[in-house]
């Protein structure tokens, strides 16, 4: 949306209308600037950014308030934050056994947890048909989004060092979060899988009917990934689903706002009655949790017919990544 009024809020209320969090506290994104006590209640979902006519960015406001809190010596209390840091700060289940290639698939942490079978299919096909390796690691975005920008930077430095040590020149991302977070931070090439599959001219199952697609938060504004995915529709259209704010997993806001998260999940079945396609593993997991039928676009393209793993089985899948020599 075009910026005007010198970036000053005009009080139009569009942000509050689209955001359950702003709505709960009866504020707009501009008021939010003055409420650091709510820094961790925002889902960092970009919905307010999408609708604000003067360019006020609630996501950025939240991230900055979080960073100020941490830099000011603030400590996050609660088991959820502790668990997230324990798992992701130096990713517990990383796997570099198949990393010594110029080009590698970067699975991220969530895709192999929700879709182990599809991961295996993609890994094997890229390796056997194109000589492309695999790395499983976390990009560091979840840690950085807690306002721990310095720790996030350290994760990037370590990742970059590993990539150099293994001679990697290009990573292919499965996850939209990894793609947007890493593409301007790493000094190696970052390419999304949907683009790479086209370059490689790999044989996949194109989409041959109308489908409804839920746009994940990192792709809401630029929609670079969606535009790439649209190219896989040979017959039929990919229709964007509107009226649902986000899946409720972003920004770790669910630790502070369990009731809003519950209501966000309920929207999937309330607002949309048909099967929901998406291209973020976390969104897939959340949509499945809501009880709505869903399919990840990559499961469709690789014809894996895999449903997202939920609960304990996703944790077990994640842990299983650690020692696998996946080929
Ligand atoms: S980023 Fe999302 S949750 Fe945060 S204020 Fe904007 S719309 Fe609301
Ligand atoms: S959408 Fe932008 S201009 Fe409108 S109330 Fe929200 S912050 Fe203010």
C-alpha cells in the first residue's frame, strides 16, 4: 500500500480490523509503539503492514521493542521460550553428513519434522538426479524474532562458517521463513526450491485443477514465492485465501496469547470450507491441528500424499534427522 501523510497514522483503523491482537487491546499499530509490555503478544504476521495506507509496520515495532527489552537486560520467563532457545539456538538436530556439495538443499527445521517422507523423496531425487547435497539446520529466525538479534547474528556467522567449510556455494530453501530470512544475510546464493526445480527441469506433478492457497506470513508482502508457485498450475488457478490473519505460530506470541491463537486456528474452518493448500510446513501443521483438510504444495508437486505429522510424532521426526545419512 502506498505511503503518504509522511508516515503519520491517520487513524483509519484498518490494522485493528485485520489483527486479533490489536483488536483485543483496542489499539492500532501506531498506539502499539508505546506499549512495550505487549512486545511479545504480536504474531509478527505482516497483516497490519499489508493494509496500512501510511506504511506503519507493527511487525517492526514489535521486533524493535523485543530487542530493546533484551538489550536492556530483560529475561524471558516461561517454559516455551526456554524450550525454543534450548532447541534452536545451536540447533539440536542439525545434520551436515551430506553437506559437501556446491549446491545443497537446506531443509530448515520444521519441514522434515512435519513431512519426513516428502523430505526423503526430495532429498533422494535431488541427490540422485542432480548431485545436490542436503543440510538440516535452523536458520535462526525464531531466536532472532525473540528480540535476541545478537544471538541471531551469531547463528548466521556459524552457519556461514559451516557452509564455507563444506564448500557450499548455493542453498536451496524449502521454507519461506528460511528463504526470506537468509537471502539477504548469507554470503552464499539462496534460492527457493520452486525456482530451482524449474531451472533443473525436474519432472514433478503439476497442479491441474483450481486450488485455494493460504499465503504464509513471510510471503504476504512481496509474494515472490507465490508467484513462482503459480507457474506450477498447468490447468486451473491458484486462488489466494483471504480473511484469515495467520496460522498463530509466528513470533512465539502463542505463549502470551493462547486464546488469540485458538481463535486464529478456529478461523481456518470458519472462514474456509475447502481444502487449504499452503507452502509453509508450520502453517500446514497448524491448519491440520485446526481440523481443516490441508496439503503442502511440495507434497502435491512430489506426489507424496503425506499429511503433516502432529504432536509427538513431529518431535520424533525432528529428532530422527540428527543422525541420518539421508540420500
Ligand atoms: S504484525 Fe500481525 S499480530 Fe503484529 S500488530 Fe501487525 S497484524 Fe497484528
Ligand atoms: S492502518 Fe496505519 S494509518 Fe490506519 S490506524 Fe493502523 S497504523 Fe494508523
